[in-house]
C-alpha cells in the first residue's frame, strides 16, 4: 500500500539564520537527519541563509525540514504558541537514552532548555513511560523530543 497522509516536509520561517541554522543543525543531526546539499546560493557556506535536512521513513518515503528567513513587517516577531498556529513540534525518540543523547547535543549547542528530560508518567495528558525534554528555538518555537513506549514497535 502506498503511503498517504504523513507529512512530507515542514518549512519554518526564521528571523535570524545565524542563530536558527546552528540550533536546527544540532537538533536534527542528533535525531538522525541529514543536512541536504543544495546548490542555490542561499544554502551555501560560509554564511547560509537557508538550510534543509531530511530523514528516511522507509519504503522510499522521507520527511524534511527547511528553515528560511522570514519576510514582511512581522519578520522579527517571536512565535506565540498560544496564538493561532503551531503550538509545538514533537520529535520521536526510540529510547530514553535517545532523549538524553539529544539533550546533551542541545546543551552543547547552548539551546534554551524549557524542561530537562523527565518521566511524565501520571501527569495529566501523558501516558505511562512518557519521557521527554522541551526546548525553544531562537524564535520561540517549542520543540519536544519524546520517547513514548506504546508508540514503539
């Protein structure tokens, strides 16, 4: 059966590529994504303005994330997760150790930690064994890395 429905990619508008690209590089490489090599000038070193990463999902499918400079009069406005729009992005971790490993990568990248890795068992809205850490990207987008036992085969 062909894959129908999963996300293929997300493009994120960022206010400062010099801050956002290193943040997403640390996060996504720690999660197993590959940085894409794109010939366009905006993607090239030494000072890229855009960047993209991709991870394989099996059966030839993949998922990608791209960051690109925001534009317009609100280009410097921080994300408000309580306003209409995205509240947060959650990334799957295959184990508690993966959450901790990603956390170490985020600390090394000087990421803003909202909540250290913790077991959320018994807390409202979380299943048994739910283990997660939370971060804020440079524009205030909340990022979660979670190990959810019942979501693992």
